[in-house]
């Protein structure tokens, strides 16, 4: 999101001073996706509430008016807390009133977004039938575990042999090693250094994946991020270490990766206990 686009979206519902303050906060985030999401959230807040003169009552009233999924509400509250903390650190407001907001817990529904190996295979085959560029994109997504934004921005210069250099979330760089067979296949497609490896817009990939998923009987809500989830869960099921999975996915905390251990079907402690008497 450019500064001009940002100003156009918020100028109608805020003062010049507030616009400058929010602009600084938005600019402090590197991810275009984060910038878009936070701009939408702040715009909604500013349409009916002040910023630099906000009170605790304003924040509580805004929070209680939020609708949507638990995850959506959690993101909105987290964004506002971040904004007011930023403003306080810059001495633009006397107190960090965002501290009164508590980020609501969200029920972890990760297990509902794990595709089986057969489902992933069926989706990729269907994608190749429809358009090879989609089949290639989904194959790369599954075997690397890249986020959609990462998948659509990596260039050929980022791929050296079988090692892909990924500049990901939080401006952190990591290295993902491709399977030998996939590396050999990709080399046949190599383009100019600055060309995108996946030359398809993110929105198009999301649309195509949903179509393919529905066509093969997979959940209709399937998104490219589900292929990332599948990468992690399937690798762990095949005895990959949690450290390897964490590094591949670019998790800043191993605890995030550990979530995938909790949703493996058929695994629980009872399987490891002896049968007692006539029970």
C-alpha cells in the first residue's frame, strides 16, 4: 500500500495530525498485507471515534461494537493496542489507554484446516489439468510451506540450486531446501533473475485453489495457507523434527510449530498406556 493510497482511504475520517500519526504507524509495518488490514481496522475506528483525544470509554465502546469472527475481532483489538502503544511511545498521547483492552482468546481451529495427503494430491492434479501455472504454484507452496505473500514475491535470483532464500514475515530471512526432484523440475523453468518464480497474482491463486478444492471434494474454505498447514503437519507425521519444521515455515517461536503436534489424528496418550485388568 502506497502513502497516497493510505491518505486517500483515511483523509475523510481523520484530522491532518491524526493522519500523520497513523501514517507513521502503518509505515512501521513492512508487510503489505498487514498494512492493508491495519488501515481497514483504523478506518473503521476513526469513522466514529477520536484518536489523539480518545478515552478508555471510546475504546471499550468500539470494542463492544465489533462484529465478525473471533479471529477478526482479535486482530482488530491487537491492532488498536499496537497503535495506541506506538502513539504513547512517541509522546503523542499522555497515556497508553490501549492497555485497557484485553486481546480476546480465539478457539484454535487449526485441526479443521488440515488437508490429508490424498486431498493435497487431488487438488494439485486438478490444478495442473486446469492450468499448469496453478499446478506448479500449489506444488511449490506445499513442498516449501511458504506464505502466500512469500510465494508470489520470490524471484529466480532467490533460488540457488535447491536452496530458496525467503525474505518473510517480520523482515526475517530464511533458507528452504527443495526436494531434489522438485529442484530439478524447477530448473527447467528458470527465467530471468528478477522475474517472479510464480508469476500469478495472489488473488488469482486463492480463487483457483478454491475452485480446485471444491472440484475434488476438499473443504470449500481451502486456501493457499492450508497448503502451508499441510506441509507442517504431514512433515511431522513423517518424523521431521519440530526444529526443521519451525525453520522451514519461518516461525519465530517453536511454540507456534508445536500446535501441529496437537492436531495429529489418532495420537493421544491413551495409546501408550497398558490395559488394566478387565477394562
